């Protein structure tokens, strides 16, 4: 079976949720899944990581320590870029050596759109991935070259969000 490339992008809520749901579906069919989260380090740990670690033995998780500057204004962009690139190399090594059926790179599009990771690094990985490996790339601002390379592209568009209408903050179990 040929592995295809999915991109979930846009400013709407639900990109990670959709990707994780696909991962759960794959585990349900006996597939081996890697779910790697970029830019979501710190605390609290996201609900999807918690459920995968407790209930989904077919899903391996990596939650890197880096935090997006939007959530921590003290983050130095140069150091963040170096950490993202190091973490990407770890993921690449796993992808090329561990025999996963599905790999989800959560927030990888943000890493590229915010100049933390050169787009060519991701394109090279997509070109070198095992033929049968299915890959999902999430995050806002998917690069046009990544969109061109992808087989599926879904854009989630925000129409209304309570953070903007009433100042509601991110809620445990809903946004993380």
C-alpha cells in the first residue's frame, strides 16, 4: 500500500484533534503510529498525549520540550530554532529506522512558517520516507511547496472562537 501525505492547516481549531483521530483509527486496525508534537512543551501535558500513553500501546508519542513564543515570551527564537531542528532530526531517524505505518508531525507547519525549520528539511524527509508510510503534517501556515507535495490538504477556517468573542482562555480537555 502506498503511503500518502496529509496536511491539516488553517487558523481554525481541530487540526491536532483530526490528526490524532486518524492515529487512533490506525491503531484500531493494528497499525503502528508515531505521534510527535512540536512547540507544545511545558505543562500541562496535552490530553491526546495522556490518552495515547495510557490506552494506545500501538501509538508511540514524542512531546518535545520546546514552547512556542506565543506561550512564553522569554523564548529566544535562535535557541528555539536550534532545538526544533535537533528534535526534527530525532523524528527523522525514527521514521527512517523504526517501521511505523503512520507518522503525525503535529505543528510541523508552524515550525516552517515561523522560520524555525527550513522547508527543505521537511521536503527531503517526505521524499525519503518509506513508500508505505502515511504521514500527517499539522499546523497553521502550511508552506506552498508542502501543499503541492501532499496528497490530502484540509484547511480548517476559523469563523468564530470564544477567545476572541469573550476572552475565554484555553480549557483543559477541550483545547489541550
